[in-house]
C-alpha cells in the first residue's frame, strides 16, 4: 500500500527508524539521525543528516522528503526550519510506556501499516507484561537512581522511571519523572540523591560516556550504599536516550 502515504521520510531521531524497520517499511526512509544504532544495517543503508539538537537542513532538503519525523520541544528549531522550506513535519512527544505504544501505532498508521504496527505494539506489550510478572517474584526491589545527564544532574524521564518499576526496581525520584520537560528534572542539590539512598545507580549521559568514577567522587556521595558497593553502571545511550522507545520495552 503506497498511494497517499509518505514515500521519502527523514527520521530526525532514532525511534522512527527503529519502528519503520521493524514494520518492514524501511524503504520509505531516505535519511536518519547520526545517533542511530538500531538496526545496525540502517547506518550502512541510510545517509545520516541530523543529530538531536541540530540538523543539516540543506542535505535534508536535497533528499526531497515528503515527511520528517522528530521528537519533543528540543527539536522545535529544526522543525521550524524544515516547515519554512515546505517540508511536512511530525514531532511526537511521548513520555510514558503507554505513550510509546501509542507512538508505534500512530507511526504505523501514517505509512499505511496500521495492521503491522498493531501486532508489533501488542508484542511489546506482551513482553512488558512478562517482565512485570517476573519482577513481582523478586525477593527485593532495590532503590534506583537513573541519571540522564551530569552537568546539571538530571533524573530520568517518565518512561524510564516506569521501566525501572516494571523491571522490579524503585525509582528514587518518581515525583520528578512525572515532569514533562528535562529542565523540570534538574537536581539543584546533589545531596538530594544522597538523602534518597539509592542501592543502584544507572547512568546514561546522552551523547557522552558515563564516568562512574566521577559520580563516586562527588562531594558527600561516599555515604550512598551504591557508591560503597560499586553497584553503578552505564546503560548505552542507544538504550536509554530520551528519544528511543521500543528498545526500552524490549530490554526491560
């Protein structure tokens, strides 16, 4: 099915690329984000024309896209530049696990693959349900601090917080996870983390390597059980960046 549906899509972030490949609709993609890692073949097959906060507008226009897909207010300037050049743009803003599943369904509908998208979304839902059921049998549910950025320190977005809970943990900042914007999740006082005594620290500094030694060296953080026990690790950015989605559900 092709008539009336986008044929030349530029994916400004990773998630539309991942979903379209999963739906068997990769032939519609003409450009991708430079952060794309999944599926691996996408990096070999498609030109990379954007980062997250910037994009090569001239190169995108040269691809003659009939749709560009991005994520959140952070890509508003890119969207505006493309719209001014006559490109149709869809900016999604999913923040929860439910929102991610809805995104899969909406994207599928946009390309006329709603049936495949529904099946894929149900597969993701089933996996999440299986993980949740398994986690309920765990003997303990550790307190988890997930750090999305270090300077300033930013705690995790809502869907990451939800995945922590689904996997059997307890996000130490569930109140902040409900905030829709990253700036609302900034920790003005690092001692807030110390006070909540996480047992596990996970870092995903989007765009740069997580440095656990820097975390351990923070003033006052030596009192955190995680720091003493060294239960801190990096989640690859591709797994827990603000914009990818179904990978998070697959890896829960």
